[in-house]
């Protein structure tokens, strides 16, 4: 390789030709010949210079994180599935509901606080180009019209036309087609429900809930069926705010029949369990793992009659919840002899015992002191004072008053049977699993691992900033919850890619990756007949991880001819 070296001396520039010579691992420059003085047209013509007429870029747009999420949405065929089910009849210009709702979902996943300025936010990114969005039909009214495409009231019948269940089914089928369950394994689902507040009272779904903290406020309830394998949701359901978890389970049974799942297992918390639900799912061929609430005499008797051995064979290793031991028992349960699991949290049992003993000790002393006082004007005043002392612990004490109401006195005794029963229940819980081949320890571990669905709700409510819903129409409420689940599907897909990757270049978590991608911007440089697209702030680790996740050439520099 040769090149020309310019050497300025005085007011003249001398030109020499040099070449590169490799010696071992080093490369050195070697003089070839002298060319003369620059500008001497007879000996050394001036080098030709190409003048490029270019315009500096007017602005840069946010491109990194939105490009990655749009790539994932395109792979899942999210816009196409929404359009196929909703149709495009009556749509404004070329922007389909699938495109608009997918862009809205990306906004919720990345910057939910900007949802009030949705159009401006999208315009500040590369999404319009990626989605080939028409400037006409992308205003606020167009986005609300897209919501009405997936859920709206039929003006002819007054009935709600809700397309979200069908879209959920198609999105799950497409995802499972792209990422099937490994051979030999079956789908393992978790079900749970969460609530969110609303400012309005006109929506028929807005009802006061059962929460002790927010009982004054109206709310909606959102429930999810989520796959344990990759945290992808199968379906979401929206319920009135006053529906309990146990009530909403009756909506799960018909939804499960919509999915072609064989030998599946569903797991849920004890607050959702009822005999009707368990029996119905068993008849459908589903395996069940669930907690059972300690409210019926049947369950209480099983727990109290079962002594959980605290030995190494019964230990269930668990770092978060304390020392756990588990065993099985066969007892009458839900109308027949069934095998159940009782597990004991030794840490909780010890805390309950200490708390109860301390309360009984303190109340006993206060009652003895009260018995010696003569300052009460009536037996009713005395009863009120006693009630204030034993508040919350009345079942552990037997209070007796004289038949003659003029005698202002009382006697008390400890209800020892109630104390013994409480001790037998301390820290113990009942689980039920239809598959009896699992050991007690395996069932407990499966039940405790259901907390991954709690992380789903944290993503939906915290990461996506699911603040109090302001929509008044039931159709809009259901549609906006659907957009939130779309956003979660994108985030779950990105996390699954990262968690399932074995590449040494995958070093950033989903949160870290999106944060770094948020700094990547796209610029277009106009060169007259051509324009060049390039990206800035693409760090090496960022580029390597994006490529390792299967999204090649997302941020490669490209040059295009103008049309």
C-alpha cells in the first residue's frame, strides 16, 4: 500500500511517495520516490477533489429501545393479529388498529408517564418510520378509535363486542408456535388477580372492593393466566371491583377450554380456592395445585389432627419464607377421601405462639386489675371496658356476669381448648394437588414458586405505571387493560430472550438493556441524491448483546437513494 506524504517547507509543499512494509509484527513506512512540488501542473497535477453537497441533520429521534420492541412485536405478528381479528373496515387512511395499539403498548412499556402526550411521544421516535405510519390518522382520536375496534358497544343491540379474548388466544398460539414447550413437559399456569383504582363512578365495572386500605374508593379487578415456562400471559380478564378472587375463578374455567392445552397444570393462591372450581377443573382434565383457606371446619380439623414432623426428611429448603416442613395426609376433603399436604412454617408458628402468649398474659393482668375496681355505674359500662381490653382476643377468654344486673362485677377464665386449637394451627397450611405422584416437598415448592405471577403484576402496575383509570366507558376500560397486557407481552418476550440466551455477550438485564437502548438515537444525513441513516450512542456491549439476542443489523449504517 502506498500513499502520498505532504511536507511543508516555507511557502511550498513537497510531495513524496511512501509505502508500508511489514517486518514481523511491526509495520514501518519506506520512502519510494520524490514527486515534486504540489501545484506544479507539469510534473505533479493537483489531486482531484470531490465536493459533496450535504445538509446537516435537522434533528435526531429516539430509536434504540423502540426499534428492539418493534422488532419483537413484528416477530410475534402483533399488529397483523389485531388487524385480522378486528378488521379494518372504517379505519382512517392507512393506519390500522394493530399498528396504533402496538405503538401504544411500546409507549406503555417504555415511558408510561407520557401517555397523555402519546402522539408527540411517538413522533419523537423512529416508530412512525418502522410502522410506516401515515401522518394522517395518527392523532388522539385515531388512537381512541383503535381502542373501540377491539372493544365497543354494538349500537344495534346495546351488547358489548369484545375482541380481546380472541386476540389473546391468537397471540398465545403464535408465541407458542415460535417458542414451544420442551418435549416431555406440559404447560404450567398460574392464576391471580390484582386491583386498580378509578376516579369515575359511572362505569358499571367500578365498584368498591374488599381492600381494608382502599375500601372507600371504587376499583377494577384484573386477573391473569400466565405461563410459568416463559411468563407469557395466555389470557387476561377484567372484573368488577367488588368481585372476590374466589368469584373470578368461575371465569377461568371457560377461558381454559379455549386453549388447546393437554395435560396442563394450573396453580393459584388459597384465596381463590373453592370445591366447585377444583371439581370442575378436574373433570376438564386439568391438574391442580392450590392452597386451601383455613375457614371451614373440615380444613381446620385436618390441620389440627396432623402433626408435621420436624426432621430432615420433611424439610423443604426455602430461603425466603423461613423453616418449612411438610407431610401428606389422607382425609375427607371436598366430598371424598383425598391426599392432601400440610406444611408448617416453623418461623411463623414461633411468632404466632409468642404473640398470643404475650397478649393472653397482658390481658389476664388487666382483667384482674379491672375486677378490683368499683368505679363503674352500670354493668354495661363494665362490659364496654372489658371489650376494649380483650379486643381481638375475645375467643380465648370466657367472661361471666351476674344474673342480677345491679351487681356490677364479673369473673373470667381462659378458654384452654381455644388456646390448644390455635397452637395446633400455628404456622400450618393445607395444600391440595390432583397429581398424587408428587411428594409433599415437591408440591410445597411448586406452590411457593407461583410468586412469579406477582412479579407480572408488579411489572404491569409499577413498571407500566398503572395509575387510577380515568376512562368512563366499560369498553374503553377493557381496551386500556388490553393495551397494558400487550406492553407486558413485549417486556416478557425480551426477558425470555435474555434468560434463555447462553451467549457470553448477554450481560445486561432487560431493564439495563432498555435503559441503555433509550440513549440510542437515529440521524439522517442528506447527500443530495442520497441520504444516509446512522445511529449514535451504540456502545460495544449494547451492540453485541442485541446481535446475540438474534436481532442483527438493527443499528447498522445504511445509505439510500432518494425516490
